[in-house]
């Protein structure tokens, strides 16, 4: 009985945690043979409407594992505006060594107000060639919290450029070659969390959150599928006629 009660409480806690907040990132589909595509990398830190008013959100840490063979990220230097891709920035990185990418990180917006908190961005190359990428904006004072939706969570570039969002570079030919059709390449969540203050606004804690999206799939357009289906029907009819 006691064990069942503990499991029930744990299940309710899991539901509450998953419902508190999440990160949303772009997904996309393309027709076979599509060229590489640049998509605005609009990271959204969502706080659902039914989330409690307190504890408030003190910021967040967005973390993913990405294979730049399929999807790369394009940043702009926050002082010069020069563009660099994540694969370029990590080309000479040693496996397991954190690379500081602070020159490319600038806080996004929360409810049309600049995000507050200490900013950090970095990446680590893994032995399998994938890259662990993280961008964080964590408010360390209860007087400066971000309780509302953050969209976009991350900006890059100079003030004169009005700090645009980064871009995803989707390499459709590589995805189609290695994953085929109807089988997406998906970016993985890597320990994303939000920092929240307790009800008394004196202590804080972190809470793991989800990342939704990041799925890239090659799918034939409907007209092609209809033509394929019509062709198959025709072949079946021809086969039946010959059998008769």
C-alpha cells in the first residue's frame, strides 16, 4: 500500500514537471531531392497557460545533441556580425573539451522584454562526431525573473542588425541518403531545464523540461503519392486482366 502511494505521488510529480514548461524548436519536411535549406532557429521557451503563477521562472538552459552532418546551426558574432556555423566553430575542438561560444550568444525576449540573467553558450564534441550544444540564460535574483514565454530564446548578431535569431541549415540530401523517406532525423534533447523560485521567492531549484520539434523528414509531395498510387492500381488491373 505504501509503495503504491509513493508510485502514485511520483507519477503525479512527473506529470507536473512535464507540464510546467518546454522548449519548442522548428521541424520541417521536404520533397525528395530538395536542396539544403536555411530555417530561422526560433527557440521558444513555453510556459503553459495552466502552469502555476508561482514558483516563477528564473530562466532556462536549452540543451541538444546535434549531428551537423544533417543539421547545422549558423550564428552571427555579437560584435562584428560575421557568420559562423557550429561545425566551423567546433572543427578543431578536442573530444570532451568544452568550447566557449560566448561571442555568439545574446539573450532573446520574454514577452517582448529582453531576457534577464547570466548568459552562457557552449558546445562539446563527442567521440561519435555529434555535438552537445547548450545556451543558458539564468536569472540569479528573484527581482529579475522571466515568468512568461521566451520567443526567441536566443539571438545573435550586432545591435545594428537588431540581433536576428540563428539559422538551422538543413542538409536534405544527406538526410535522404542516410535515413530515406518517411524516416526523420531528429535532434535530441540534452538535459534542458528551467530555473524556478519556490513559493517564498527565497530559494530556487531546477526542473527538467522537454524539447519539442527538431524532426526533419523527406516526404514525397501528395501529388507524387497520388500518381504512385494510381500507377499501382493500373498495374494491378493489368495483372488481373492478363490472369483472366
